[in-house]
C-alpha cells in the first residue's frame, strides 16, 4: 500500500436509504413542478500497446475497454434537484464492467442569485479534484482517452476518490471579472469491497479495509467567462486495515494509511487553442503492525504534473499534445535509491514520462472519434494486475482509439 | 401570449435575448445572463423556474451568442453544461432547432429565456402582431 496515488476499483456502496428519500420528495410535490431530463453516453475503445498491457490484453490489440452511462435529473423545485447516474465501464483489471450507481444525490439550493449561490448535496456525490475528476468517465468531457497521470487512470481509485456517499456544500460568487466557486465534501466512513481491496493490498489472509475521515475540497476561479481558470483541490482519507495472520497463536495485522492528493490547476482558453497544466502532490503515510510490533512505518510523497495544448483546427477537428510525468517518490525521482535498496527492482518502476499526441473528430454534438499515441518511459503507472507474469517494460507505447455517442 | 425581446442594443451586437413576458421587468445584465446560461441560476426572483433555450452547438447563432453576449467561447459553454449533466448538479439547457422554434418555445414556456438574431424582430413584426417588442437596452451594462 505504499503507492501514494493509491489503487482501488468500482464502487457499489450501500446507499439504499437514498432511493426512498428521493421518491418521497418527488411524490410530495405537485406534478406540474417537475422538470426532468435524461442523458447518456457510450464509447468503445481500442488499445494496441507494445511492452505492457493497459486496460486489458492490449499488447495483442484489445477492444475490452468501453464506458456506458445513463443519468436522470429531476428538478422538483427550483431549489431542489434529484439526480442519479448508472454506469458500466470495463478497463482491464481496474474496472470490471459491472453496473454501478455512479452518483445519486439530492441537491438543495439555499442561496440563489445572479451574483451568489450556495447549496448542499446529500447522497453519493462526485468529488471535484483537478479539472476532470468529476467527469472522468465520459470521453466527451475529459482531455484525452487516457487521463493524465495525476488522475491515476490505470490505477483506479474509484472507491477512494472519484465519488463517495456523503455531504457536499457548494457555493459561488461573482466579483467583477472573477467567478469564484467552492465545494467541500465530507464522505461517510465505509468498508471497501474485496475487489477494491485487491487493488490496494494483496494479503494471503482475509482482511478488511475501512475508509475513514475522508474529505475533499476545491476552490476555483474562473476569469472573464472562463478564459482563465484556476483551481486548488485537496483530498484526504485514512484507510484502516485489519487482518489475522495465521500463526500459532494468530497474530493480528493492523494498518493505518493516511493518503492525500493536493492538486493545483490552471487553464487558458483562447478561440483556437487551450493550454492546461496541473500538478498533484500525494503524501502517503504507512503504519503497519503485526502482533503489536511495528513492521512498517514511513512517509512517502509522490508527485505528478502535465502540460497539455489543445488546438481546434476547425469546428470538427481538434489536436492535442501533452507532456506528462509521475514520480512515486519525489525525493527519489530517478528511482536509483529505491533500486539500490531493493535489489532486483528497476529504477524505472518508480517513474513514468508520457509524451502524447492526439486527434479528435466531432462531426456533431452527439458523435465523436478520438485517437492518440503515447510514448512512455518508465513503468511506475503500469497496472500489475493487467500484466501478471510479465516483466514490466521500461520503454513502451500505446495507441488508443475511441468512438463515442452522447445524448 | 406576447414575447419580450431584450435586444441589449448598447452592446451593438447582432443577438437579442428574449424572455417570456411573465418576466418582462427582469433586469438583464451580463452577470445575470451568464448565471442563467451557465445554468447556475435556476429561478427568477419571483421563484418561477428559469427555462433556458439555446441553439445547437456549432450553429452560427449559438457561436455568436456565446462570444458577443456571454463573452466566452462556445466550447467553454459546452464544457460547463457537460460538467453539470454528468455530475448530476443541474439541468442542461433545451436545444431548439431553429430561431422560429426558439421564439415559439420562449413565448409559450413560463419562465423561458433564449436568444434570436436582432434582424428577426422587424421581419417578424408584420406576421406576428401579437409579439410585444420592449427594448431593454438600457438595462444592459455589457
């Protein structure tokens, strides 16, 4: 569990209480007040890589990567909105293709005005982290097929970061050229399911991991109608591991892992081009005891950042170029200290550099086709569960294609 | 039912914002316009839900409206609406297929707001004697 941008998997969390509450709200209001919409998306991907698998068996070419979602919003009153989205996504070992409730929330607007508004959301809500976490599963709304490293696309932190049951406060205020917005989320304590655990930690004995003290916040400034956008996002959670080691007598394994991700984001939008840069730093505190004896106690800080340029060639075609980097330990970016201390490991397993070039075609608002090529140096972001039995390649590349529909 | 046009003439733009006459007294400045069309504002001061109508992505009128009246780019507006829709935090605007449909829907929908090309107003006057034209240019402080 030492990877500071930790790993996880799909969420099927117990929010059974939410459905009757939402239904009750709807039934209590006059029918003529209802305003509702349905939207959805579907996209099929293709991955062809050399050296390492990504999102399935991509070294032989893989069509196993896809994403589908359907959502509904019901505005029962201008101040009260109910919304839910179901989604299915298959992305190799990191997403299983099992249907899940992506979000389901009740949004109550407390303050409503042209210059300021504020409200509260309750339910399973999306966590704002960087510019793209909230809509990361929709190809039409993310910056590329594969997200930059700060979003841990191939690690899957879905249950940890992407969305969570909890309470979210939000607000915005317009002051001159600036539109400030803020969101703060307190997530409920919860146990991870087996699949999620497996992506986090592999133990030969039954174990449980509970997420505690999880919260998230973001402040964003949008200037001149979005020409400039700046954001600061913070995420923190504590994971508590409990297991029994089958010794005689049995010894208890206890782990306490503090994980955080802080992101600063900046974007400049012009008529033809956009420039986007984001930097994330991920401190990770690991503390593990076996039978009361401390066997692991350290702190490690990962960081990652990218710079992406998008150029809109015309109303249908757009091109992108991106330089991206990730380091598991910002104090050992080259991985040499780690490799020296762990014989048999590769220094390249501690970092990843990715140069990306891409092209997209949007013939209309509903359809789109994307293609991109990644030249990657380093294996820090290679998903082990997609590469079982393989020695990670330090220099590798992947072609990603995707075709999508939205409505 | 009458249709109220807010031509925002002070901007010297070619687009007029139109609102349902129920809200003829609304003062529409750029902050309010942005709040409405980014779907941040859900209700008029009297509590009535705001119904937002827009032209399709990529249409000339939509592009001009975003640039001239909202002071932003069409793709930024699209990203804003997508973020709302795919995070469950609001409703997307209703897309109409023509300016005629825009006028009809805004006229017939309580709380509606949309936009048309300025020239359409005079062209429509003879055919649509019931349309009330009430310039609100003085309210605009673009």
